């Protein structure tokens, strides 16, 4: 009798392939590939890296979910050769969410909400977030997209990823704020 391959193994195989492609897109795939790396417990039972949309962004409308995933995947019509507002070369999610001077007022409000959430519920993460904001911003942006677990990578650096076993974690309100801010950014260019 033919042996049945468990469904999660098939998902894992294809996800691994997709992830390699995304990871090879230099900075574009950085957020997605770090949040949902293949060794994570997303693959213990079933494939559900999109729990972000099915659980966390469930109260957001289509426009907000779409804006969130454009920024998460690194594929958005704003990510062109240069920023249409400030002229920065090859702008990406980090540029618009954390650097572009055009959005400074909205960003201040957004980051205040995020810091309040971290300081109320995860004071141990706040220093990592603040340190990252003033440095390469990579850890900060992972937290903004739903990373909820701190870990050490093979070279000893602290990094964050998304652990699906914490589905109702209080940190989940942070990606919802990110969806709102990404929507505001896109609406400026669409108006
Ligand atoms: Zn800009």
C-alpha cells in the first residue's frame, strides 16, 4: 500500500522552496523570512503562517489587510527606484514605516501606541525595540509585523520570530497598528 505523506510535510516542502526564493530577494523578503522561518513550530501540526490574517487582522477591512501584506512581503507599488516623497533610493517597508521624513507625524503617533503596548505588557522587549529603532531597525520591524518570541540566532545575535502557539498574545495588537499605518501611507499615494 502506498504510504501517505502527511499534509504538513507537503506544506513544509513548498513553503521551504518559497521561502528560499523570498530570502534571495535581498531586503525584500527579509521580514517575511525572519518571521516565519521554516524551523518554527508553524510546521509542527499544520501550515498556518497566515494566522496573521485569519486571527489578528480579522477585524481589519480588505484595504488594511492588503496594505499590511504588501509591506510584509516587500512587494508594493511604492517600492520603486526612489521614494516619491523624499527621493530616497530603493525605498522598502522599513523606509516608509520608520524612516521617510514625509510621514513623521503619523509615525510618532504609531510608535507611541507600539511603545505603550510594549511597556505595559512586555517591558523586557521594549529596550530591544528602542535599541533597534536607533540602529538597523531590523528587530523593530519584525516586532511591528507580529514577531512575539525572542531567540538567539546561530551567530549569537538576538532576533525575533513569530511563534503561532501564542495566537492571542497581547503583542498581536501591534501588527494591527502596523496595518493602520501602512494603509495611511498607501492612501497618501493613492489620493
Ligand atoms: Zn521617503
